[in-house]
C-alpha cells in the first residue's frame, strides 16, 4: 500500500486538470510513469528477501515476486484512463474497471478454490492489471502518445511532486491507527477499530469513490471552458450531504444490527466504534468535494496545505487517543474532524460561494430530520429485533424519499433531468 502511493506520482491528476495539455506534456507524463513503474517494480523485487527475512516468512518473498510486475503494467493504462476522464468518457472508464475487477475476481476465486491460499490474491491482482492494460490499449484515445519525451518534464514534475506528497500523507493517516494500536494497545483494539472503520466508511468506499471519479474531471472541464464552478460546487455538496447525512445517521441508529448482520455476534464490541466513526464522518461531509474542486482548478498548493492540516490533525488525534484503545482513537478523531473541517470551510470562502454551500447543507439536514425522527421513535418503542429494524428502516427510507420529492433539492433535479435526457 505504501509503494502504491508512488505508483503514478500524481500524473493522472495532472493530465485531467491541466488547462493546456500538449503532446509534449503527455509524453513527459509518460516518461514519469515509465520511470516510476520501473523503479517501484525494482524496489519490490530486490527487497523481497529482506522483507521476508524481517517478517520471518519465506512465502512473502514469492508473494512480492508476483506483485512486482503490477507496476510494469501501469504506464499505458494510467495515461489512457486519465485521458478518458479528461474527455468525460466514463463509459470507457467503467468498461476498463469492470474488466479489471472481473479478471481479478475470477483468477483469485479459481486459485483460492485450488488451494493457492494468499497467492491467489496476488495472481488475481496481476490478472487485473493485465486486463486494464489490454482494455486501455483496445480503447485508447486517438492521438495518445506511445513514446516518452523530456521537453516538458519539469512542468509535470512540479505538479506531481505535490500530488504524491498528498497521497503519502493520506496513506500514512489511513494506516497509522493500526500501526499505533498494534504498538501501544493490543490486537483486540486493532480488530475493533479496523472492523468499525470499515463499516462506517462504506459511504466513502462505495458511493463517494464513484462521485470523486466524476467530480474532479467535471469541475476541471467547466473551469477550462471558462464557466464558474461556485454554483455547481454548492449543488454538488448539497447532493452529497442529502445522501451522506441520512447514511451516517442510519449507521449510528442501527449500528448494533449492522454489526450483527455483517460481522456476527463476536464483534458486538465494535458497535460503539462504528457509531463514533460515523458521527465524526458527518462533520467532513460539506468538504468531501473540496479536494476535487481545488485540484480541478489548479490549486494544488492550497490542496497540499489542506491535506497537511486535515491529515496532520487526524494523525495527532490518533497519537493522543491511542492510549485509550480504539474508543479513544475514535473520540479524538471526532474532535479533529470538527475543528479541521470548520477551518477548511472558512479557507474555501475565496474559491466557492460559501453561503450557497451552507444553504445546501442546511437544506439537506432539514430533508433528513423527518426520516431520522421516524427511525428513532420506532426503535425506542420495541426491543432490538432485526425484522422490526428492517421495517423501521424501510419506513424511514420512504419518509426520506418523500421529503426529497416534496422539496426537490439538487439531487432530485439531477435525477429527473437525466431521466428526461
């Protein structure tokens, strides 16, 4: 995961947001991709025995031997995918993603059924990379360079260095909790926190991953066309909040049932961790698209400052709370999320219409309140029961949908507008 941060050195972001994307700049980007893939593959290959010895596991060397070629398959695929996103050709992005996912799944499952153990995951990953390259080559955009160049390499590196630094901070923050809990607590707390955060972050991993993939290219295209992004950004924030608020609220209300269904009774202790992490996630909702906006409009230096503040405060919160286990980490992250996201909202006032953003956030909250009221009232009137929780959730969902239909927020207008088109 750590090596993966340096995989494309921010070149994908650069290609999507660059206003004047010339052939020389694409060739320079390809040079960086080729160089980074060779270097990273070599690092994994030549350190595999050292790492295997460090962890006292000979199989790790063979595992890394399979993983290393993944980096060599990256350059052409990364360049083509970035161009697809820049040109808003998300049907092609989806095709490549599905082809890669299917290849990974099929190879992994077949090998796992034939007792390849964890090697099946490594071979599956390699199969997915090969499928990505083949798909990108078959669909490659016209005029995409196949040979590297050096003429504009300094221009590309000046951007990619900051983007890579941001990715490194995000990865460190993501893994620091497990690292510190493992050092200063115990494996029980690692398991509780990892399971709890996995459930609480379903919204980011399932819904927002797709939104982020579209938002940055869309903002970049509008910015290149000379249109203002402020109004669109506020509308997009409203759409994210009207879904995100109700999602996190349902996770908090039904956390014990969710844990029981997805993890089993043995993980009941993770319920509180799920609730705490979900509560902290609410404060970051208004800023979920801030990175997409700043990157798309060329504000990579400001985005680096934002990443440093947000990720740095999270890492500090983790370090402070780790002595009290998973619960302490989750509580400290709530405080960190509240303070850092208030700062970010204030910092964005020069790049978006802040009053419009706050209006859309308030509007989303008002839409969700009746549905939450229904869920809380129903749950307080019966003993915990999965079937009754299902009924309560459905009634809450219907109430939420009815409020959307009645108030017609940006999410409703977007759905109806697309259907009519």
